C-alpha cells in the first residue's frame, strides 16, 4: 500500500511540475503554496516521503530519481513548514530547503541529512538524526528562510529539520 501511495504521490508531482529540458538543471523551487504561513509552533520536520517504520516514529525518506524534484517539509507529521528541493549538481545533489513565513530554523545543527545508496540500505527502524552524515547550522541572518547544501549523490535521502515558530 505504501508503494502504491508513493507512486501516486510521485505521479502527482510529475503532473504538477512540467518537465522541460531545462528542468534537469533548474533549481527553482516549484511550490504552488507560496502563500502558506506556518503556525504549528516548535516541531521536528521531515521531507515528505516513505516512512522508515509503519508504527511509532513518523520519520520519512525521499527517493531521488536523478532529476529535480520538490517535496513538502512536514512538521509535526502533518503541518507544512516549507519545501525541500533535490537538484542534480554534477556528481553531487543540491538540497534546497525553503521555510514558509512563520517558521524558522532552530538554533544549532537544525538540518540533518542522511544519504542511502539503495532501498536495501535504508534501516527498517527509527533513524537517529543526530547520527546522520550531514549536520548543519542553517542560520543566515541575510536569508533566514532558505538553506542550501551540496551532498553526495544517492538514491534516497532522509532530511530532518528542527523548526520553531518564527
């Protein structure tokens, strides 16, 4: 059932974001909900995708197919706190996080990312974001709602963000 839902979600993204020759290198966040205002308070957030486990923690991972894509950043399981974009960048992947108005990155290493080479490499247990490969402090007073990071190319990513009410 999860794979069917994931396939439907991917199809909806493909329909909602027209593919062009430029889209392979386009790093524009395509998000029809730019008017969103985050109002859910302090939360942990994950890039939308498939859950690591069926019960318990709702942590998710996202499949990266080698072309640009955008997924919601969900805080507290169901509140849209922003969007996460995945874009090819040579032998790397650019992950771009944009928070909605009303949200802010928590202090310290608020962004944590793990890369998985294959579906089989993904743990079938709750992940520990504190042990993820990439841990970054996204604070930038000049641009407090955006964060970009280049990561090694992989098939799947878990993107965890600590958000607070801005």
